[in-house]
């Protein structure tokens, strides 16, 4: 095993260790703060429903008056995981369809909104299952093909 192979193996081991540690930490953060997250989302969903159909049906208003303020209310440790990594906006788009009932222009929260929210968020926030970065094939100095994360 050459020096390059040793360095490559050590780098891969370090990446795996960091990924495993951060996954455990994120899961612990979620367990500690999930009730606050649920309450924040339901609070803003209730306000949006009371404000009328335009806050639910209009994408821009839904983003500005529901999604963004609910993000701002999250505990800092959860926000530090990252909005994109949590797929926050995608979760809220799915929540719009499952949490709200629209009848003749009147909007209300589904009677089972909390349970629906828990089902919606739980699979989304499996922090350890984050999409891997895109990779490109390159040639190393030894002339071998290797994969480089971009």
C-alpha cells in the first residue's frame, strides 16, 4: 500500500467518523426539540388558516407568512443543522396539502393535524440519510480513476 492509498484510506475513515458523529448529534437534537418544532409549525399553520385561503394557496404568501416565520421560531440547534439539509421548504409544501382543509374558500386545520405533521416530519428528519454530494470521476497522479466529491 502506497502513501497515496494510506492517505486516501485515512481520509475516508475520518469522513465516516465525522458523518456518524454528526448523525448521532442531529438525532439527539431532534429528540430534544421535536415538540417545539411541532408546536411552532402548528402555531403558524393555525394563524395561516385563520388568515384565509390566500395565505395557503398563494405560494409567495405561504413562503413569507408561514414557512419563513416558522423556521425563525425553531430552536437554534435545529436551525444550525441547516434549512436545506432538513428540507424545510419541501416539508412545508407537503404540509400544505396534508394539514389544511379548504371548503368554499374557508380554511381550517385538519382535526388530526398534529398526527399528520408527526408522520410527515419523522421520515424527513432522519438526519443520517442526507443526500450525498455529487461526485466527478478524475484521474489521480498514478493514472487511476478515482471519485472526487464536488
